[in-house]
């Protein structure tokens, strides 16, 4: 989850997180009553730059947040990426003749010299 912090939130959270907070990203632990409990991963600052956090638990009152965002995976992009991966692996396996499922050579190109067949005389 991500939280866009308003001016009231910057003032209230300034002592705990720094006065220039613009955006807080982290894992939502709970959202009860008028407060979010967040394991913070990063904080984006108003004048640019990021602060990386290591999951510290922070309470953020809902009145300090102007907007919330939820990160979700795109099903269509995930399926497309998986299809490209499978086709790429298949193409490499075919091109390199891995596991014996690639192109077979022309039988005329084989030079088996270990066994020679000689006609029998009667």
C-alpha cells in the first residue's frame, strides 16, 4: 500500500518520520477505526529522494492521508510474460538440440565408422 500524506500528516508525523514526507509505502498490517498500521518500506520526500526503511511499524491516522494506493499485479501482463518465457525456452531447446528434441541431422551426414557391413561371399 502507499499513502499520500497531507500537510496535517507531515506536521504530526514529522518528529517520527521526518518533516518532508510526501508519500509512505509499505505493507498494510491493519486498518482499524481511524488508523492504519503499516510496516514501512520507503518514504518519498517532497523535494525528491527516498528513504529506505526495513519494515518498522508506524501508526498513521486516516486524517493524515489524502489518498491511498494499492499495488496489484496485472493478470494480462503476467500471462503475456509467462507465454514469452515458455516460447523462448522452447526455441532455445529446439535450436540447441537439448534433450534430443531438436532438429535431427540428415542421415547422409552421419559417418558411423565403428561398424562396417561387408557383403558375405557364398
